[in-house]
C-alpha cells in the first residue's frame, strides 16, 4: 500500500479519489475530478485540504520532529489495522469455505454409513435365505436317503419298515 508524502504541518493522508462510475453523485459529495478536494483520511492532528474546523492543538513542549514521529507511528498503526482487517477477511472466507467443505464431507459420510448399513442388512438377508435353502436341501436329501435305504431293503422287509415308520410318525 503506497502512501503519498505530506508536508510536516499536515496530519492526514490524502487518498486518491475513487474512479467515477456512471452513477449520480450523492448529495454533498465533492467533485471527483478535483484532486484538491479528494477524500482525506484523518489519522492524527487536523485534516488537510478545505478543512473549516479548528486545528487540533499540539501537546505542549512537542517539537516538530516528535509530531512527525507520532504521525508516522499513526500511519504505521493504520497500515497494521488495514493488514489485520484484510487477514481477518481472508480468515473469515477460509472459515466459511472450510465449514461448507466440512458439511459436504459430513453429508457424504452419513450417506456412506447408511449405504454400508443397507449393504449389511442385504447381506444378512441373503445369508438367511441361503441357510434356509441349505436347510431345505438337507431335509430333502435326508428324506431321499431314507427312501433309498427303504427301497434297498428286500420286499419282505419293506412291509415291516413301513409299519415302523408309520408308528414312529406323530
């Protein structure tokens, strides 16, 4: 940030006027083409330019060099304030960006967790279906084995085995 040098008696730093935009000037605004009536920032002391207020009294016993040093300190403080405000604005922008990104990742995590839970439930249902099918197949195999063992018996023993099976059935 560049600062124009001012005379020792001036306490403010005149700023360059802002470029004119096609907008009507507000009431009481100075003519932007006239640099002598440009915007003035008061740091310490009295304003430069067309100032109709009474000048600020200097501290008693202060020399011109001490006043210049105080004005330079005020300018340095002002520049520090400006840079701190810029860094605060950058930090706020970064915080907003990180907050949006964290919300996005949180939503993504929630959706992935739900998808994983749905996959686990589907896997459990498939496993239960497979066990049911396996159980039915085992029962069918057992029934077929019993029938096969019955058919392997000679015909005279089949009649007794049939009676024992009928009496064992509830």
